[in-house]
C-alpha cells in the first residue's frame, strides 16, 4: 500500500535526520496527520527545531478521494494529501520519527516525553493524535471504505450521494441526526438502528423527514462491486448504494488526560482561540479537539497553534517588543 510506503519513507528519513539522546527539539508534535504535519511546516518555517512523533498511518489514509479539499477540484486521495504534507514539513527541517509517545510529564516550563526508549525534552508540545472511528462490524469493512461503499464523513462526501439509496447504521440519536443531514442529498434514506430502543429519543423526526427506520440486527452482509446488500434482514435482501457509519469516535486523549488537561464532556480537548489547552505550553489541534473532523479545520487550527507556540517561545527568550 502507498500508506505503508509513505510510512517506510518517513522511517528512513528519520534515521538520517533524528534527534540524539542529548539533542532535543523546541517543539514535540504528537501525531503525523494533517494537523501535525501542518504545524511542523509552520514551525519549521519559523526556524524552530521540530520533532514529529509518527504513531502510524492517520485516519486521513482512509479517504478514497476527497472532492472538498480546496485547490483540488478533480479530487485527491488521503494518501496523496499526506505525502504532500510530509514532503513539505521535511523540506523545512522537521524530523518525523516513527514511534508512539508513551507518556508526557511537565518539567519546569517545558515537558519530557518518553518515546522509543528515551526521554525527549521539549519547550512546547502539540497534541494532534486524532480520534479512532467506530466502524460497523461488517465483513470486509476496510475494503468497502477504500472503495467508498462504506463512508464515515457525510460533510466530506455526501454531495457524491445525491439521489442514491443510502443506509445509515447507528446506535443512538447520532444516527437520526446523520439521517436528517443526508436528506439534503437524497430522499432514499434508511436508518438501521442497532442500539437499544430507548437510545432513539427523536423518533418523530424520522417520520417528518421521510426516513425509513429499521430496528433489527444485520446478520450477514454482502459487498458487491458497486453496492452493499444486507442479507437475512426480516427474511429479505436489501441493497444500498452507500452505507454511512454513525457509530461515533473515541478521542486519542490519554496523554492529555494523564496531564490533567481540561476536556469536554465528549473527552475532546478544550482549547482557546489559539489552540492552547489549560496547561501552559501544551497545545492541541485536529480531530482530538473538534467533532467536525475536517482536514481544513485541522490545518487551520494547527497554523494557529504553531504561530502561538512560536510567539510564546519568542516572548520567553526576550525576542518580542
């Protein structure tokens, strides 16, 4: 896969451009998705020493083709977006090192992170660890996502679902909200509710919106060349052009939680207008902050964070007026 090749390239570059045990970055960025790589480019251009901890392919790798990425009217794959962003960050001196940050603790005005068997000191940290999608328990779901048959972001690609037969699988009112969103694009929307009956508190909205509700388990699924067919559903066979998952996500916020960073009710990180958290010098950007889960939002927040980090360090060094 191209994603594996990109990760291997990052590993080889890290070998050539790595921080030694006595050589520490100004800024540690945890996460090599769109937010982390954008911040790395900005900080590199600010002439900051940057280390990006790459814990593995980000969820952006799942994007088959994005048509709402500004500047790419013909569409662009998630892997291509990430490759361009990696190349740009590396061009300006960022070091991307494969490995997971196991722990972060405060150390005076900075931080100490544990990664790849060593301690890394940094004056500031940006957490860009994203979220983990709750994919439906369907056979071949990963392949179906790559082929755009199973989707996870209607804001990204519902336009391509115009007038198609769409099923949404959910376990609570999130499924109803997503079904309502899809009615902008098609009048053939079915909500497959797999959670407890009392988890749906807005049932009347489905009738008003003309959304079909199915409350039973899908016992088997067949994924064809261009459609998804649910089998053994009330003894029948039902086909859809697309299936959207409304099963939610889990933020990768363990590192922040251990630092007692303020979180929202959804376990996302609370940040101010400059992407700073409740811990001075600790920033966050991307999906781990906001539920919109858009690359454009992640990159804009990362730019704000990187600029504020640079200005914060300038002030600490007496380089401001």
